[in-house]
């Protein structure tokens, strides 16, 4: 057994099965104490919504938090985003211009102000309209010279982010700063906003058994021995995957 970098989404990945979460927490706490394993939560939630979840569920204290779909990184229990990461996200990013373009699409409904950020413009978008809207929106952003990406997940959440900002890019940034290699990194997720962590191919990957169709379809179309599709749901699936890769016994 040796130190590894453990990165997990929260809603419907780490959280969703309280009994399995308790078992996983015990394993992770022991592994961190004995081997120095680094625990990272990577979620689409903003800092206020993360704190809300932490008050509702028995989450162990992480070493790092990757919030707002990878656009903010917080170290330890601080409430100020990592400035080095933030400085990398400005390239060809103009949030006000992004918002002005998005306002042209009637199918986009802005999410609450708490879910907006300097490097994140978030909307609700119904799945029935998503294919057409996403294609047109992406083309318009490109035509306007904006280096942006669209992250659509769970059939209703759309995040417009700088090209350099997503969960996968944030994980790569942490691997470099912590000097932890791919073979000692594992990422866990269930939906489209976790896709970048698996696409980056910078780690082992665990997809929980209750994953959304958008992630499952991509997984089946892009098979990899570095990725494991669990049968169990939520934290139970993470436990299953960690044992599969030999991170825990």
C-alpha cells in the first residue's frame, strides 16, 4: 500500500449511499493517516452549496476542493481560490461577452447567482432542446473568438467555462503540483461534468454503477483498461473500483 491521489465527484458519486459512504470514509481516513493519501472533492457545486452538503452529509475533511466544475481550487479549509490556477483561466475568456451571447438563446435559463463565477456561466437547459442549442451556441462562441467550452450534464445543467478550466484540467494541475503520477491517481464520477477527468487519461478512473447515460455512452464508445465501471452505486461503486485497481485491499 502506498500514497495515492483520490479525486471524487460528490452528488450521486461519493454521496447517495450512507452506509457505503461510512465504510469508504473509514478506509480513506486510515489510508491518509498511514500513507499520506491526498483526498480531493471535485464537484460542480459552488463553495456555498458545498458547505451546505457538508452540513447534511458526513463528509470527511478533504485536503483540496475543486469546485464550480473545476474553475476554483481551494486548499485545506481556506475560502480563497488558488491564485495560480485562476491565473491560467483568463486566456481568451470574456464572461460578459459569453453572457451576452447566451442571452440570445431563449432555451437557456440562468442558474441562481450563487452558481455563477468569474470563470463560469451556468444555465438550465432542457434535454429536448439541448442538441440544437449546444451546437449553435458553440459555433457562436467560436465565431466571436472566445476560447470557451460547454459542459452539459444530467439532462439539465449547462456550464460555459474557459477552455482551460474543467475538472480534468484541475486534476492535472494538482498532479503536477503534488508530484503524484497517473498510476497513483484515481478519479470517480457519474455524469457529464465528470467526463473531462476520464477523457484526460491522466489517471485511473471509476465510473459508479448509477452513472448518467452521457457518461456511460462515452465509456462504452471509448474502452480503456485504466477505467472501471462499477456495479454498485455511489460510494459502494468507489469502494469496488478502489479494490479493483489495488488502491485498497
